[in-house]
C-alpha cells in the first residue's frame, strides 16, 4: 500500500507529485478528505470524471466563494482574488470574459506566430553563445515575458520585474523564491499587491495616451458587465493575466524539456518528425501539468462519487491526478507523444477553460520547434530542483548544456 501523505504540505512535492499514492486513492477513495493543521481541510477530487463535473457546475462549486487556493485567505486578499476572472462565478465571469475572448481567438493568436518565433530565435541565439545555461530563468523565462509585454504594451524596462513578481505569486511557499514571506499560503500577498499597484499606475498612464493598438486598449475601452473598468479593476486583471501567462507557461515548457530528456527515444522522434510537436505539447501538459489543483467551495449540500459534500466545504480539483486517471488514459503513467485522444485537463474545462490556451500552445510548439532545430544535443549538467509549492508543479532550476554540433 502506498503511504498516504498530506497534500496540503508543500514539502511533499519537492521530489515530484506523489503519483503512487494518487493512483491508490483514485481506486480506494477518489474523493479524499485531507486535513489541514490550522484550518478546515478539503476534499481532494482525484478522478477525471469528478474534476470535469466540478468544473462544469459552477452554481454548486463556486470559485468566488472562497477563492481558488486551498488556504483560506484573509478578507482583503480574498476580495482581491474575487476581482480576478479566474475566481469569478457566472454571470459575472462571462460578462468579464466576453470582451477579451475575441483577442485570444485561435485565428488572432495565429497571427502572433512570426513574432513569437523571432523572440524564441533571439533567446536561443543568446543561449547558444553561453552553451551552459540554467533553463528556467536564463532561457525559457524570457519568452512569455516578452510575449505578454508586447501583448499588453508594457514598458520593456518593467518586464523582468513583472516576471519575478509572477513567479512569487505562484511560488510564495518557496523560501528561496520568496525569502521575505511567511511561506504559509499559496502565493505571496506582497508580490500580488505590488503587481496590482503597478497595473493601476500603468492603467492611469495609458488613459493619458493615444490608443496603441494592443490589448490594453481593449481593457480600457470596453465595458465589462455594463461598466468601464477602474484603475483598481485593471490592476486586479493584470495580476491574473500576467501571472498566468508568465509562470505557468514557463512551467509547461521547462517540464517538457525535462520530460523529453527523460525519454530520449521520443526526443529523437520529434527531431526526425517535427509535425509531432503539437501532439507532444499536449502530452507534456498531461504528464507534467503546470498546476496541481484549483479550489472550489460547495454552495449547497451535494455529493461526488457517492461521497457527501457539505455546504461550505472546500473542494480541490487535482489535475495532477485526473490527468493520469486509468479510466481515461491507457498506460496513464507513461509519457507518450503519440497519445491520441488526449483529453488532458491542464487548461481546465467548462466556464473557466483557459483564456490564453491558444497562446500557450503556440509558445510551446514554436519553442520546441526552434529548440530542436537549433541544438542537436541537449543534456542535463546537474540535478533539476523543484519549487516548494502545493500549487505550482514547477522546476526552479534546471542546468543544461545546449550544443550546436
């Protein structure tokens, strides 16, 4: 029998997700109660079907009631989180998402490919000069930072700061990334507030400028739920969109590099046939999903797989488990770039399906196309180190050697 460990404990994930335990729980206790030491515990929802059910029923499982992390937030932080699209319930969620959706449509994002490819080539050209690099921060990190910076019209001088704040927002439990925090909650209150204040100031400055033809024009010029956004509203929106666009994309790509280095025969297949890369990106997302979970709160008494859920209970949708559900994925623990179909849930499903899905997929595809075309040899030169987090399934350091011959 696998040893059951505490899913709330960030230290549990330092050596990777506890997949053996999750496999046994899916079989024996697919809706699993997890105690927490200083506050009420939560129901860990572990099967693909139950995660889909929770995602598609926001009227019963609310993102807004308690936020999306398992730790209960203080009233001020919870209020800020409720102003993010990520944590809104319908109909408010739909009203805020609708004006932005056309800018993230597949056909619009497809027009960004040339720009993303140019950014990627520039990053990899610099990496080629250095040869020995740290993959997370010296290579991958600047790709989504530059893409988001251009998308929103953010000043280039601020990009590094915003990337650092985004990393702290999702990895505040790691004392190396967030040395000044208390490390007791997912995320970091100071970095979130700092980014929100930056967004407010940026919005105020943009109101004094002529339209720039970027996404910020849409945010400032469209009505959301029947009103125009205040500077504070824009600050909250930017916290979510910059954080999600930066850190989770880095996690996806670095996790993909690691997965391919662990499976050299599949890496060789991708080199021989780059048309397999989009399918490989989907498998990377399944096998190394960027976020372990998102929380909901039950708005009424209900049940999941026969387990009673009381009104007010925390419910955590564990993508790390659902993406390896044996009832959905054959040989579910194996990494397989040929997997099809691949209904992975890393982008969510239902109301909160990721708004930036097409950008993330495009960044992943272009990065791996250019990486494999530029470097015939990619090898680890040291042990990768994972982020201490019960939320973010990330590496914080991965030393590699990139050889052009």
